[in-house]
């Protein structure tokens, strides 16, 4: 089956036994040095646990504006040694193609994971089922586990597609930190983030980590930003994650901070909704 730009292939997998769930979830707190992408989704919100919202030190993973900012270390497939001048311009036609990639990858991830476990769409009751607890004792629902898995499938899909459409001009899960001295948002390298995590994670509070960043070939020069949302059930509205009370950015939400930091009109991507911009054009 083919969806527009992308092949709609099946991905094999099986549901993790509940006996292993404790180890999987505790890795969110204890395995900070691991580099595998592990995001937790709220039942009808997005890609991070409430614990992660309160303390970035509990976020497990580190993968990839400001003038003169040192760019983070990138994978060779994502950042080539030389870039065409066209990478510095994101015209309407290219942006439309990238939006299509994001929408199709969200659909692909949603379909494949749902088929893997339900042969269809999960019900509200299935989404709300508590499967265990995280390292802080917070309940973990089936919706959170589904969202995490869909997130991983979607990002793999995006990487494959953008390596063809815009090689060297994108990053996934690139983290940015505001530099008070330069007044710029600077990309952090994987090694830099790992060091901050080992130090307790306080240096990561207030950092931003979009799911996908389109840039000029230098992650510091951001052209567009996307975040995936996988509400469960899928009929729920996909929203930007609000920052919790006590967070430096409270009462703003993700989209507002992406706009402020990168000067873009960020897009949230959900299977049934496609790409919705913070400021929708009439």
C-alpha cells in the first residue's frame, strides 16, 4: 500500500510483556546515559511525561537560532560537508512537500502500531488502561506506551524521507539552550547534553527539543519546526503541551516557545489532523 510520497510498509513487532515493563519504565530515570529515543506520551497530549516536564534530567535521550552558535554534532546523513545555496531558502513548494512527509509519517506510525496491537484503533478504555508506573511512581497508561512507539516509527520515517528530499538540512531531536551572554538559542551536542544529564540535569531546565527541525545545514539557523502528537484515542484533539506550574515557561505552551525561540510558525503533526500551524492561515 502506498501513501503519497512514502511507501506504506508493515513493521514487525510485539507488545512488551508486562514483566519487562518495570525495567523499560525505570530506564527513563536510571538510564540517562542511553541514547535511544524514549519519549512518554500523555493520554491526549504529546511526547513527554509529566516528570520529564518538571525535570529534564528525567528525560532519557539525546539525539539533532542564534548567530555564531556552535552547531551540535550531527549524523553524516543529516549534515553533509557541503550544502547547496538552496538549503538556505525554504520556499512554499518545498515546505508543502515537507508538511506532506510529516503528515504521511504520522499516519504510517499510527496505522502500523495500532495494527500491531489491536488490528484497528484502540478504544478509550484501552487507551486509559494503566500498564504500570514510572520511576517516580506515576501511572503509565497504554496510551503513553503507544505514543512512545508511534513517535519512534514516525521519526524513522521522517529521517528516511528527508534524507532524500533535503539531505543535510534537517535534525531530529536536536536540543537547544538559551545563551544569556549571546542572547541566542544554541544547539547542544549529544556529548554536551549527556554531560549535563550526568551532572544532575539542572542545566537542561528551560531547554527546547523539537521533534524535527528544518535548517540551512547549520542547526543554529532554524527554518521550520515540527512536533508529533499521537492522542489516544485518535479522535481526541492534538494540542501543544502546556508547561507545568513552576516551570520557567509557565503558563506558555510548546508552540509559543518554539515561535519565540526560533522565529517560526511551528507545526504540530497528528495522524487525523495533518500539520496544524500555531498561527493558521485563513
